C-alpha cells in the first residue's frame, strides 16, 4: 500500500446532464463532465463558457454608487479639481491604480496617485495621508482596491472637506464608511449581477462608465490584477482574464513589454499561469519590500528605457523577496515544530516574531498552510508601537474572515476573504486571539478537515485521454479560482514503466497502461515513490492532463499530483545485491525484518539492524504489522511457520521478499525411490560402507557426494543402518518404514517445495500465494472477532 498525500474528493456527476450536454455540444464525455461539475448544464451557457460566444460586460451602472461616482469625477474634471487616486500595494492594488491613471489621463483630469507604504502606514486609507492630501489641495479622493473598512478615515475626509469615493471588492464590515459614494459589488443592497470582481475589476467598471465604452486598451492591466488576486474566474472575470491574456500577448505598452522580458516570457504563448506565477509576484515584490510606486510607474510609462530599468529593478526585488521568504519560512517552521505541533489543540497556527518583514508574511503563511494544512496567521511584531501586523491564510473548512469577525472586539482593523485576511492587533491581545481562534477551530474542525484535500474533477480511463480531449478541456481556460485546472483520476491502472529522472533522481517518469492503452506521466518531486511502488502494483493517480511536444511529436501526458496504491504490495527483493542500500531508503519507523534462521543476519551483514529484526517463536511477541513494512529475510523450515507469522501480526502495508538461503534444495538432486532401492541393495551386498568413499560411489552413479550422505542419514533415521564414525552397516533388526517417516527426508522435501514456491516462483505466483494464504488467514481472524 502507498497512501496518497491528500484526501481525494471526486466530484459527483450528474450522468443525465453529462449525456445530454455531450450530445448537444458534440464534445467528448470528459469535456461535458467538466462543464456539468462546474455547474454548467445548459447548452447555451456551455457554449458561452467554452467558446466565449455572446459573452458581454455588464452595465457598470447596475453597480450601486456608480452613477454618483461618475457624476462627481466628471464634475471634478470639468472644474479642474485635483483628484487623488488612493491605491493599495499589492498586484491588484497596483493594477487598479494603473487602470484609473490611464482613464483619468485620457479624460484630461488633474490627478495624481498615492499608495501607502506597507511598513510605515499599513494597509488601507489613513488619516495622516488624507490630511496631507487636503494640504496639497486635493478635493476628491478615489480609493481603488481598498477603503471598505475605512469608517474613521471617511469621517476624517468629511471633516476636512474632501469628497471620498470608495471602490473596493473586499468583504464589507457591519458598519460601512460614510463616504460620498461607495462602489463594491458585495455591498449590501447592491444589485450588480456579479459579486466576484477583483479590485481592478471594479476599477475597470468605473473606467468603462467614465469612458462610456469598454476600455479594451486596459484589459491586459485588468487581467494582471484579476488573476494575481485569486478571485473566481467566472462571469465577467473570465472575460477580463481571457481577453486580457490575449491583449497582453500583443501589448505595445513599454512597461509590459519590459516586464515580459525580465519574466522570460517574451515571444511565448501566454496563459493564466504566466500571469499568476511570473508577472503577479514581480508586481507584488515592489510593495512587499519597499514602495509600490515603481510598479505603477512601470505599467504607465511611455519611456522604453525607463521601463527596462524599472523592470530590472523590480525583478531584482523579486529575487530578494524570494530569498527573504525562504529564510522566514524556515524560521517559522522551526517555531511551529518547537512550540505548537505537540499540542493537538493548536488547530490554528499563529506565529509572531520581531524583525520579520511584514511585506512577505502572507507568502510565509501560505507555505505553512501547504506544509501543515492548518489555518495560519503569520505576524510581524513592532515592539515600539506595541502592535503586530498579521497576514492569514486558511483551509477550506475554516472561513477565516467569519472567524476573525467573531474577534472584532480585539481586532479593530482587519479585512479579507474566507481564505485570506490581513490585520493589525495590539500585542496585549495576541495570546487572546490565539486562544479564541483555537477554541473556535476545535468546535468547527474535525480531524478529517485537517487532512489536506484535493478536489478531483472526474475519473477517466487511459483510453479516454487523447489529444482531441485535452484540446477540448483547454477550452475551459483560463483556469483559476472557481474554475480550477481540471484534475483527473486514473484508478488502479498498471505501470508498464517506472523510473527516476532528474539530476538528483527526485522526479518520476511513468507509463500508465489500461486495456492496451498507454499514457505517459511525469511526477515532479515524486522520485521517492520509485522505492515505494511494487513493479506489478495497480496504481491510482490524480493529475493534470497536457500535451507533450517534442521534436514535432505531440502526445498526451499527465502531470502527476498524487499517487496511491490501495492494496498491500509485494516487493521482490530475491537475489538483491544492495540490500543495505535499499534499507536506507525505507522508513525505519515502519520496518520490521523477520529472520527464521540463525545465521541469516550475519550472512547478510545486518548486525547493525538488529533492533528491527524479529525471530521465532512468535507466540507471546506483541506483533502488529498493520501500517508496517515486513521484510522476510529468509525461509522458515515449514510453510506453516510463515502463515503463523502473519496470523500473529496481521497483514502489513508492504511485504519485502528477500528469502536468502544457503543451500539450493530444489536444485540439488533429490534421490528417487529407485535410487534408495539401489543404495540399500548396494549396502546389503557390501554389508558395510564407509562415507569416505562417498565421492567415488557418487561419481559411479552420477550422483553428488551430498546425495550419498543424505540417503545414509535417511536410512539411519529409519533404523535401516547404523553409523559409527562414518562406517555404515545394515541393521538386521530393522522394520520396514516409509521414507517420509524420516525427518531429514521430510525436511528435504519441504525445503525443496519452499524454495520452489518462494525463491524460484514467478512474481505473480508468489503474490498469489500471499493473497490466498495470508489474506485468508486474516479474513478468518476478522470473522472470528
């Protein structure tokens, strides 16, 4: 058995809808299954989703507060009032600010933008910045991707005579800011048909309303923030992302061209992963380590030389950010493992430390969630101010925003989503927050909830995976939140090939076979599984399908995300020469080695492994093989001894068959009855015979010397002869007996049979013996219980 790393939850399928959609659209069953599993069951809806047919942007004025906002901004432009765009320092905030910069510039407005410093000002609007804006003559502030929690700041704006328009997409608090206007599709009472816009999506809708057209020239900017902010890629976001990626491919903006260059994406066919893992982190890096202004400047400049310099600087910041994240992550892991893992009540991890960079604590929190699968908050402590700034990441079963909302009395400043949040907390309340969140988690989270989960879209067969099918599945792109890249399961298929690849042998290359069809697969960082999968095991894998193109050839393949063997496994180590090396690759806390014979340990040079070795008698030993690996070093004297071993210990996850043996009983000559008769007649004729002449006799008969000694020992045990220092004489008082009455004869037969059944049998025959004998024993024991 090989246990999967995560729980696999396969989506339940509505077979009727799948059949109907497959027939109506003329697509493969896999494609129709994916659509239905995403809640798309009607033909026209499916056509829109797959082919983007008749997709259109919603009327921006359906958003509550849009009309008042547009009128006020146009009034400011007409009256030449100074407008301040107040943004945020992440990729969504940077792209939101950029969208409004282009829009107001096109409209001829007098404006500037301001993004607070993460380290000196923190998240969101702040009073000092608003008062400074007033002093500098600004009469209108428009926030983008921020402000929905700024109740106090709205009061300040009203007090100092600045009109405040809030555009945001974060979850609204119970009390909304008293602003001139608030645009947020999640705002209570807002009738906008799509609630999932990113901050840049809301800014894009404001631009659409102000320009009175779809701002197609801003789509690549909108796509960046939409994908980077991990909002649902459905409805309008899907349109923004797909059209934005297409626009990005051919962008003429100097900053974007320079950004693609430093990302190594110039000339490539772009997809959502390039934005999410290439462009997004670099736009984030500026605001995480310093000011986010250079990122906005990069996206808005017309100067190619300046764009190249800014892109280079931002790329360098991203490399610094990566190094910083690695260092902080290791420190956080040490903190978790030294203080919190031993207590099962710590279901929410809250890690806080001075000197941690507040700009990357969200990334560190994500890494801890990946490693421990616990809701996690990572905080940077500021002793001077007596506060800690935190970033939270969660798991599916724990709504972080809702649970933090229950702690509002000690969290006056926080915001976010079910899966992520940011906050500032007084240090005096830090332990209280840890205690309260863990109490809430103990009530709401089960042990199963704390086991990593992978959602599997569908189960398919190897023969279903074709180039045409993959191309149809890719029509569902762009992939992201609420429209994830499909994960398929191939259940209990055969391995026609398995080998390690990579410079460190840390990756896995497999060929999966089912009913004559074969599919290549690659498992990055699954190299360890090479030693954990028996050659004939039926494996189940989950992964993402893709097309492998090499030297002009195109073949389907699967990128393995997880792998499991759901039956006990037999590993054939018979005749292995590097046993000790193989032992070093096994989990020693699971290993139990069994030696039936006294000299096996020394012969295999396993003296240093003695603590892992058990020997008969097994009665009285507290054997427990469940979830263990049992290695059979040698053969017992009797087959029943092997069955007895598993009767006492139970069925392990894995059995390793070494079966070291000194003498080849099976291949040595087993004398026939005619041989015994001839030898007895020979002794009668000679009356006596000395074993020192055994070799000459054996040569005469075509036997081995050992055969003569063996027959002599059998005759002695049957009392047919006497033996005195090698001299054999007939016993005139002997009684006729069967050869099987001799222990030596029976042992020879048994050992020959054992060798035949266990040492020289095929893998299939050996596994069949275990399946029939051991499983039968354990099934009987379970029935008796």
